[in-house]
């Protein structure tokens, strides 16, 4: 299988990293197109085929991923439209692009997908939302396998893509903000900044692993570490008085407006 990534900025570059570190395809079967020579040089050193020509990248690829800013997607697809053939799979990774857009902007391609991953895809830890616009079951399985090799994938309808973006793509930034806030609190409690960040990050990792391993609802897990009159419930209640849960929910809702 040959994969073309058109656009290797923050997200596109993360996808390339995820494919390489996950050994999902041989590096020689991956082609990256980007206008930045520095980006091309970085991936060329790892055995990836590189080019600044989107048409060259798309030609002959089994899967073409267009990972550019939303306002560039139409132009990029317009530049390669006449090269696309029915056997190719096209995946658009850009917020706000609709299935109707893809169908209007592409030519002969038989399988079209909308995908919203997050940058943890570089570490095989993305939560990716995938919407098949039109696709055979075989092609759907191929694309799901690729993204599952870089984390977890949820197939959803187009109406839920914005919500998925808020929870996972934007959500990773919200998680970083919690880590920053808790780390600053750790400094106030007497730890050095680097130590505090390491403590908070490891604690979050542990929390996630517990939920995944035991299938717990978060409130069940909270009950395990809160005792009547204890310090944990006092801390939780203080956070709620400051609007913790409401702030999170309102932030998520703002992301989909």
C-alpha cells in the first residue's frame, strides 16, 4: 500500500510520524508533499519520498490524505482532480470541510472520507473520528486499520464530527491546559516546575490506564480515592465551587459554535 500525505505541517507531520513510528507502511511507500524544504528534508532523512509537487505525490498512491488548512483544500483538490482514479481512496483532514464539498471537488475517486485526529497521532495515541462520505466496506476497513494503527478510531456521522473535534482534537489542548494549571499548583505547593509537570502527567496517565483497564465510570474511580471528610473530597468540592465542571462543559460547547 502506498500513502500520500499532502501537507506536513503540525497535523500532517504528526500523521507522517505516526505512520513511520508505527511501521504501518515501509517508509519508501510513503510520499510527503509540502512547500517547506525543511519539512521535506526532515522526512527524506527517514527514507520517505518527498516532493513539493502535489500532483507528483498523488499520482500512483493508494490512499491520498489532504492535510492542509481548510481554506486550501479546494485549491489542492482542484490541482490533482484530473489525476485521481476510482481505485484511490481520498481522506480529507481539515475542520469544516463537508462531504458535499469533497464530492464537488473531486473527480473519479470512489472512496471519500472525512477524518479528525489529534496530534497525539504521532505517538500512536490519537482519538480519530472518521466519516465515510462514500466508500466500500473494503476501503472503510483499510482506512480504519491505518488510523487504528495510530490510536483509536470512531466511525461517526458527519453531524458528530464537530463534537468529536471539540472532545479530542481541541480536547488535547484542554488536557494540556489542565496539566499546566495543576503543575502551577504543584509549584505553589513546593515542587520545582519540572517535577510538578512530571507528577501531573504521570498521574493523568495512571488515571487513563485505570479507566481503560477496568472499564470504570470516572465517578466510580473517584469514589475509590475519596473518604468521608478526607482531603480528596475537600479538593474536589473546592474545584466545583470554582466552576470546574461547568467551565469544561462550556469550553467544549464553545468549540462547536
